[in-house]
C-alpha cells in the first residue's frame, strides 16, 4: 500500500533535480519534500549536495534518508558549469539581477578571449562576490551588501581544472568550466572580463555536473510533480551508492557488517587502504577508512 505516511518504507538515495531558474536551493528542496508528501512517501530526512543561485539552473543532487550522510562529500566535489559572460557592463551582483556599477565600450574578439583563458586555469586566487552566502562577522555577505554596508571578503585559493570557450558572438562569450569546491563562477566571469580590458556580468549559468551526477540523470521539477501524482517517484531515484561511484567497494561478511554497524573496528588489510564503501552483498553498510592496522567506520548506514 502506498497510502498515508508510515505505510511505505522511507526512501534512501538520490534525486538529481534539474533546478529551474528563479528557485533557490532551499526552495528546490522544499519542492521535493512537497512531491514526496503528495506521492504518499514516508517522511524522511532530505538535504542537498551543493547550493545553486536562483539565477542558476542544472544539477542539484538531493539526498534522501541515509544518503544525507553523504551530502557533505558532495559539497566537497568538483563541479562543471556552462556560463555566458556579457561584455560591457558590470553589476553589483555580477549577474543580470543586479544594478550596473561600471561600463566599457571594449568588446574583445574570440581570439583575444581565448588567449587569456590560460591565466585562469589551474590553481588561482579568487575574490568571492559581495553578493554571496559567505559569512562576515556572523552575517551573510549578501545581507550586508543588500543593506548597503561595505563587504570585505578575503581572496580564496581555488582550482580551475578546465576552461573552454564554446561560443562568441561579439557581445558575449560562453564558456564551459570544471572547477573545485568554493569556486564562484560570477567572480571568474568578472575577472576574465577585466583581463580583457573590459567589464561584464553573467547572464546564463548552468551546472552540468556535481560530483558523479550529470544532467543526463537529472529530472525537471515538472516531471517530478507528475511522478508524485502517479506515485512513481521511486523510479527516478538513484541508489545511495550512486554518490560513491569514485570509491572502491569492500565486500564484508554478515558478521563483519554487524560489527561495523555497531561501530566496531575490523582488522586492517594492506591491500585494502583508504576510503571504501563496505558492502554486505548489494547492501551498503558503511563508509570506511582502511589502513594497515584497521578498518574504521566514518559513516554508518542504517538501511
């Protein structure tokens, strides 16, 4: 029976949302919660793996149940984005929602644009936008900025793994980038424009990948709403282990699985070191760290 709450087992795993424009990450998670309620699914914990601005669209991993224990790993993972930089005007928010604060008549060519990209590839220092969720003396930077207060942020070290120009029409340029956690695409766009002797702001931002999750796996909110009405949300779920595709499996016996669930330490194995996912058959038991001496639980799963 898929009737009222408590009649179905809670869902554990991932829903990869193709977040629509205009919705914040927290609002998107609330929308998923509403869908789960409408589908008659049992109440479960829910969280997301990486904030997206309301302006941005694309891959937002939503963790359900025991997968929420892995949301932190998702925040630390590399992300991929496509974004468009419009030349000629810089805004206070560095995107098209803000007020203009600087203009320039300079419009760099495709060749000039491609020539500066090597400066922004690899390890770079980046000044985050004033309109960001970073905290300054306990307050969000964007709250201070909106209140007209001066926002003083520190530059941060980030890594741009890849940066390619994929479109140029004279007035704007579109890029594809793979970046480390903590990278602000709006800051990257601002700095590319400045390096080209002009100013600019982001008009389109789409996340194409977050950790192991891609747009191919993502579902629109409209489709999720329909799935909720059809009581078919489970068919769009990815298993908890989908968030751990980059981690080797460690097969364990039922006895070892029980010990790990109780937080006990197993004997080490020199051939099995580092981060692993302990599996009892098809059942994920725990995220573990192996060394020569021991195998220790980092995160246990209660499935």
